[in-house]
C-alpha cells in the first residue's frame, strides 16, 4: 500500500510539474491580405463554415478552449495545429502557386467527401464544426468553382 501512495505522489508531482512547461499559441490580431477568405471574396455563409470547421487548425489564429491550459493536452493541441498549418494554412493562401492551390482544393474536396475533415476528434468537442450534408455540398461546390477559375 505504501508503494501505491508513493507512485500516486510521484505522478501528482509530475503532473503539476509539467504545467509550467510553456506552449506556443497560434494567435494573431491581424488577417493577412493573403487570406483565403479575402482573396476569394468568399460569401458570408462559406466564410462562417470554413472558420468554424477549418480555421482553428489551418490558420494563424486558433480559438483556444479552456482546456488548452492543461498539459499534456496543450502539447497535443500545439502539435495538431502545427501539423494542420503545415498541410494547409488558409492565411497564406495567396502565397501558394496556382498549381499548389489546385492541389489543396482537390485535397479539401476529397477530405470533406471522405469525412476526414474536420477531424472526428475535433468535432467531438466542437459540435459547431460538424458539417451537414448540405453544408458539405455547399463547400464542395464552392471549391469546385474556385478550381475552375484557376484553370
């Protein structure tokens, strides 16, 4: 029984100790001129859907939940956002070549159709990020129109 108490105490001290390890926050006060929504003059309904379902992980401005201050959750979020931005950063959209934009647009369509995005782990907690079938169709149609304009 004494060993169990020591293990619990060590785990508790370790948990408290990791709370002081800093994390990077993905927050910006400005929207760059290269942002997807600005460059493409996106309608309000498409903008809202993309911001609610995509922008937290795929832009330079994440809306953090209360639990992002608790380690190791903050590390998980930081890594997830970093990976998401490496794959696609909507704030840097106009810095991409047309070829890369086309590739990203194809990927967006594919991942929405295959229910890969937004991630289930994200929509589990962020119910407003879930896309209904009509919303998916709306976004896919919009993205297809953008692809046509790139040709």
